C-alpha cells in the first residue's frame, strides 16, 4: 500500500518530469516556412528575416512582418528588396526564431 511519503515522492517526480518535458518541447518546433512567395508588399515592413532552404522548407525567401502584424513571404530575387537591403534601409538577419512571432499560423502567411 502507498504511504503518504511514497505518494508525495511520486507526485513530485511526475511534476519535475512534466516541467522539463514541456520546456524542451518548444525546442523541437520548426520556424515558419515560406513555400512560395510574392514579389512585393504594399504594407510598411516592421521586421524582416531571411529564410534559407532547409529540410522540409526548400525555398530561399524573405519572411516579412508588416506593421499590422501580418506575415508575408517575398521571393529572394525581388529587386526592390535587394535594393532596400543594399542601401541598408532595413536588415534581414538569417535566423528565424519562432519565439519572435506571436502569430505563426500558415493562414497568416501570404
């Protein structure tokens, strides 16, 4: 039969395991992926990230977050974007972290 101490140890162990497994779960989530992209956006750009081809995401593109919070995919060969990057009007770091975006549903990506 379970003693009071055994029950407490079991529950404490279970809580610790659940805590660590929940914190490690976010590390296995992949960042958003642009499967195709447009050439232009009409909205002002708040943030820009460069997407490099990787497993499950074979397109080189730029992921833009507009001031309204919408995510848009732009093809990497877009001349207007290349000009803005060359004149350093904004920067597009090569790392896309899921934690940077609040809304990451594929429906929100164009």
